[in-house]
């Protein structure tokens, strides 16, 4: 994945590298460890990034991509500091910051585009569902495995998938807890379309540049009208995260979680390669 133009700055602690290609077009590259896990630092840094996007006067399009070809955003880091997450102060919306990010990201004035070249499960799927347009490479994999480890998904994929895919397919994704390869995800409407791997970056870039060349008032105004009839209300996000906190980490599911870690969960060469299929089958 190559840079094109404009400055790109990223310190060792930064997970979101922002490249201001032009004042109207930014590209943001996510990088966090070996498989791009989502963790408490991600929550805090994403909140800052969303605010930055909201305040950019000329920004019309933001493309989100990954520094890792196999993982867009793997999922939530299941070894992260749960006490730190629970102690996070509510955002201005009244939501927990994680839920607030998923709510606000979809409503920024700029069009947001996910360039999905790898895996995006759980929190990673919730992130791409919060973006407006999703282009996938042929090796992309999406899904929600939370029910497979005894948790209710917390970022309101139930609300977004039901609106995108319809009730039956949303339940298939969420309760089947299986992987959805790119072609099937596109057939269901989970992503917009699949693009050949060697063309993904160019296709996304061309689309973004086209939209970035239009009048921002027209773009943001049109997006706001679509949001008004498709975006879940704020109350759904509070309910989803509350359900996640109630259900995650219960001792009756500890054996399931242990088997996943024993099989290589959160390691690039382990269960992450086929998390929803073989590793969350009936024996789990």
C-alpha cells in the first residue's frame, strides 16, 4: 500500500495515521500490533479523530484503510484492561465513548469509505458498518463471533445489519457467528462490492477523488438525508453496549474463550485465520 501525496505523520503510539491528500480528501491508515486489534487506546484515539474530521472545514471524503494486508481491524482485544474501559467517562451524547464513536462516525459531514483488504470481525465489523461505503478486496472476511463466546455484540451491529441486510440475514450473521467472505458479504449487502486485489486501492482512491471534487455542502446535505432514514437512533447504541457489558466475561463461557486462545486467538498464525468456521463450530 503506497502513499500518494500529502504529509503522513504517525508516532509509535498512534494507531490512526492521517494523510491529508488534499483539504477535501484524507486517507487514514489503522495500525495496532500484529493483527490490528481494537483496544482502549483505539477508543480514545478514534474519538479524537472523529472530532478532527467534524471540525475540518473543507473535508468531504475520508478513506479508512489498514497497514496490515491480512487484518483491517481484527476485533476487540479480549486481553485488554476491562476496568479502564468501564471507567471511561461518558461522551457529550451521554454514551460510553465506544458506543459514541460508532454513533458519531456515521454522522460526520464527510463521506467515509472503508477499504477492506483483510479481516474485520466483531469491533472491526462494527467500525466498517459505521462508515458510509465499504469496498472489499477478494480476501476480505467480515463477521461477528461474539455470540460464539457468550456475548451480545456491543457496537449495535444488530441495528445496522438489520437495516442493511434485512432481519433474516442480520440474524444469520449475528447468531451464526460465522465468517462471511467478501463475495458473500457483497451478495448480502454487507459491503458495497468486491474489487480485485491489485485494483482495490486505485478504485477506492478514484471514487474518493471524484466525491472530493464535488461541493461539500451538496455532499454533506445529501448524506444527512440518507442518514435520517437509515441510521439507528442514539438509544440503540446505549442498549447494545449495556447488553455487551452484562453478557461478556461470564464464567460459564470461560471454557469457550480458553479453547480459542489455545487455538491461537489474537495471534496472526492461529485461530484468527478461520475464527468463525472451524474454531467456533459445535465442538466449541
